[in-house]
């Protein structure tokens, strides 16, 4: 089952089931979070709960997308209670790209980069026996719910940014139940928009490079995704494709088990606050930055994985920074 969040033509929020070209709206719930909490409290799975509430009006999916009424498939009414985070160096295909980025720019190459070490640890210990802790992945914080851009909308690129590049990823979507247990709703396509030029200057700038907007959706695939997934990334400029590349994802193409990535995020007690929602990016296999592509305002990204339905499309727009040097005022 695939689900979306959207607004109807009256502006009311809706959750809907994807049925080919049509969306069947659900009754009694207005948000995905409400649907998830209802499922938990009624002892149902998310798919079963959606089926029980499958009584709302239907709409054409194309109209929802064309009229930009689509929303991210999971959010929280208070953005501070939505955490966006991610893991890196999780895909075998990403190692060479990251390794090149993290080598010294003066061409004095180290014997082994931290990226190589992290990859080796993942290969050796990223798939522990069920119920056991494996190797830690790279982990990063992106922001709260205020940095999530709806599918179809443009990423604001701040004027201090050195780059704005895509990272096509799977995103795990979670709600914390009343007992403080993470409940996985499913997965979505994600674009973990980042500043790769800044990261390449020095890998210690990675935390800065990740503090950018992101997007995921438009559809939530309920349950676990197939273990092997093939996707495609395209970048368009003035309507013309300037770069495209296939990518592989899913657990068969990762050095870490998804369960291991989840453990190393949710093992921190501060992430187990009842009612909160989490979107956790699972790592990218490749990116256009490795092919020397430099995006510009006005470009658009399209990331597609057939199993996830409609592609995730986002543009880039220049955005002035509100805060300036010396802007802190003494009280």
C-alpha cells in the first residue's frame, strides 16, 4: 500500500490511498501522524487502519500534483517535534565518491581516509545478528520539520552556500508511541539536499554542509521496501536533462542493515519522546557532484524508484539569509 498527504480543494488536510491514477481519501483522520497513532492505539497495522477508514471522497492524483497540493507524507503540527537526521557511508556504491571528497585537496593522499575506515567497519559489522548491535554508521542532523520542502516545491539555497546538490536516498518514517517505542510507518524517496563543495573543503565541515532543506515523498510505501531497488536521478536546466544516472539502493546494496541504522539512531533516549515523528535518511549510493555537476537556481531534480510510485521532483531557488554578521544584539 502507498499513502500520501495532501490538501483538498477547500484547503483541508487529507490522507489518501494511492489507487493508480486516483487517490481515495480516508475518513476521520487529517494527517498521517493521526492515522499512525490511531493504528497504534487500536492495535492495528498502518495498512489495516487505512483500510478501515477508506471512506472519504476520491480525487485525481494528477490534479493534486499539478495544483501543488501534495504534502510530505509525514509531518507534525509543531515542526519542533519532527526530527530530520541521516546516516552516511551506508552504500557500497558511495564509498569512492566520499573517499575522493575527503582526501586532501593538495593531492597529498593519505594511506587510508576516514571514509574508507567507516566503509570497512560497515562491511565487517554493519549486519549483526538479529537483536544485536553492529558497527555504528556515520550520523548527522539536518534540522527539524521546518526544513522539509514539499514534493514539487523548490529548495531554498542560502546565499552563503557554496553548492546545492542532490542525494537520492530511502527515508525511514517513524512515529514514537505512547510508551516511547519507535514505530516505523514505512519508507519514501528522499532528496537529502547538501552542500558538497563545503564538505569537500574539509570533512569536519560536514555538519555545516547538512544544514540545508530536504524533501521526501510524495508517497509513503507502507512496510519494508524490496531488498533490491533501482532508481534514476535526473537534473534538468531550462527543461533539458543535463545529467542523469541510475542508482542502486535497498538493503542488498547496503553495507549496513536497515535495522542497524535504526538502532544507532533510536538508541539515544532523547529521540524517544512520545508523539514525535522522525524522518531518517538511509544514505546515498551516488550523486551528481562526483560527475563535476554544479547546480544553479532554476534547475530541478527528479528522483524516481518505480516501487515508490510518483517521482520526487524539486527545484532550486536562491534565498537571502535573514541573519547577518554582527546581528546578535545584547540584551
